[in-house]
C-alpha cells in the first residue's frame, strides 16, 4: 500500500507542529515514524541536471532534504532515532556547516558522511525535539543553492 502523507508549510518561527510531531513519536515499537523537511522552492524552475549527471555525480540531490526517524525496535534490537541530511555540497558539508556556525548538538553521533547519500547522525536516548528542528532549519539554508525566504515544507506519514 502506498504511504499517504501530509504536507504543511513551516518557517523558522512557526515550527511548533513539527516539534510536537517528534515529541509524540519519539519511539514506535512497530514501525518507523518519519518527518521530512525541505526548502520551499519552485521545483519547476530548479534544474536538477541530466540523468547521466545524477548517476555519475559525486554529489547528492540539488534540493537539500532533512529527515528525522523515530527510535524503534527491529529484530529485538533497539534502534536509536536518527537524522539524515542529503545535500548538494559534496565532501565539504561538515566544514560548510562549521563555517556558518551550525553546530551538531552534543551527544549526536556521526554515522555517515557520504557526498552523495549525505549525513546520518544517531541521536542519544534523551534529546530535545526543538534542537532537532533548529538543526534542520539552520542547516538547510546553508546547504541550499536556492533562495527560499526561510519557508520550508514539512512532510510526514498519515497513520
């Protein structure tokens, strides 16, 4: 069955809905709950490159996407919540975030830093949902090659 999801607009100052979604789904023993955040850009005017470029480029998607996934239990093993960030920055993402004073919160563990698949960070058992959203909303503008007036799209599955 195809996953149905809700899309709402989000800004740096109006993000309580997303914080509440994370707080309400910190752990899901049956499945993973997820939240995606992307910049609200006109996708029709975004040139994403040819299929050849996408297949052989060492960079991720042109439009950055932030994903938070809930903690869950898989095969009787606890899986920590994670955040992911795909981006077009390539190898320089951590340095770019640092240059723009975007810090990875203390206690978050870097699991992957791949130029095409992006960053993956494991969250500790106890973390602040607002810190997750603050990291997303401060990272995306730094990594986006497009202007978008700090307006974002929040997508999450409807259960």
